[in-house]
C-alpha cells in the first residue's frame, strides 16, 4: 500500500476507535511493521493532525485528541477510605456544578470505580458524536488535501448566512475543541488562517493546484479562535490554586505564588471571549486583573448574567 492511502486508512481507524488503537493492531491491519505505523503517526502529527498517546499497562494506545491534551497516569490502586474521601469531596462541591473542578472529580470517580469506559476523557459525550457528524467522505477529502498540500473546494453553510457558499482553500490541519472538529485553512489571496467547523461542510473536492505549507506556527489561542495575543493576569483563590497549578492551560503560562497561598496566572494569549468564559467558570475564586479592557468585558458579562437571573 502506498504512503497516502495507508495514512488515510490509519486516520479512519483512529477516527472510528475513540478508545484508542494499539500499534500492533494497526500494523497487522495495514500489513506493515510497527515502526512504519509509528513513522506514519509522527508524520500525521507534523501535518497538524491532533494525535494523542497514552499507555495502558505494557501497551501504547494512539487516538485523535484535543490540541495539547494529555492524560496523567492514574494510581494503580486506591483504598476504600480514599474512594470515600473522593466521593465526599464531590458531594461537598456539588452546589458549584458545572464548575470545571466538579467535572474533573466526576471523571476521576468514574474511572476509578470502573463505571466509565476506558476512553480518553477528551472523547466522552458530544466529542465522540462530533467526530461522526461530518460525512466520512468530506473528512477523508480534507485529510488527503492536508497531507498532500493540495487546494480544496468547499461548499460551506456558515451559521450567519442563509445559503451555502463556495470557497477554494489551502487546508492546513484539523483542530478538535469543545466537542467540534475545525478545519484550519487559508482562503487565498488572504494569508490569515480561517476556521471552518466541519459539520457545516456539505462538500469537499480536491483541486489540482498545490500550495506551499507554512512553517509550524505558534498557536496563541486559549481555545479555538485566534487573534492578536495579549498579556493576561488572573489571581486565583487558595481553594482552587492547587488545581490550577496541576495543569498546563496554555503554552505561555507562568504561575507565581503570593502571600496567603493565592496563585497568579500570567500568559500571552488570544481569544478574549473564550478566556473570559474560563475565568468566570471559577466564580468568585478567580479575579481577572488585566488587561483592563478584558476585565471590563467580564464585568459587563457578569452584569448581564445577574440581570438574567435576578
């Protein structure tokens, strides 16, 4: 099997297996060596296809994942008292649902109790449905265009338009976020990168024209939508400081301890609305210190929220 069809078949396997694909199984199905499959996976990652890896026992599993997602190892064994303590913490924090912290406790409890399928948390719920929402033929065409650096003609139904529109684009990669698959592409003659949510794509057709793939760029967005990066600062209450310190929320983040066990999060990022939503999800346990324009926008959003529930 030639390189491109093999990579497309490998991607279909990953797309259809949210629990992950074993290197050995992929090699047997593709009738190649495990080293070849690993090389294909590395090439796909360099082509902006988000592929994650985790280890279960002595087995490496590969899967499509959110950009930058990682799964920390779980302890091998927990006692009954430890599990009871975890359940008590979930019950105590339940009034703050759907806080991110409560959601993480739910996920941990499910995994440790064995009630959840052994699947990456980034692929639970609507994330798996989103992978199946776009027609397989459309995704296959996009993947072939990305890997072959070929232009592609799209028929796309924007949320704000009454009718479908046609675009000729240069596909750069796929991005999974918030349960949706996005296509990153340039729309010539423009040089900036546009986002197309794939379940709104009605058609995708390969063009003969090729394009020069840009060098890997630094992603500044906090979520999906990228813009001009801005320096931000958030001050977290000690009640959640430990949780904030345990994760890497953005590649540029820097964390500083202050008196009273407060934690200051600093980063240079874009995506104002998504970042403000994240800060607000912590309620009164987080203060957006700067930039002042974003702080003002958060205050206005909070006022609208209070008016709606007053």
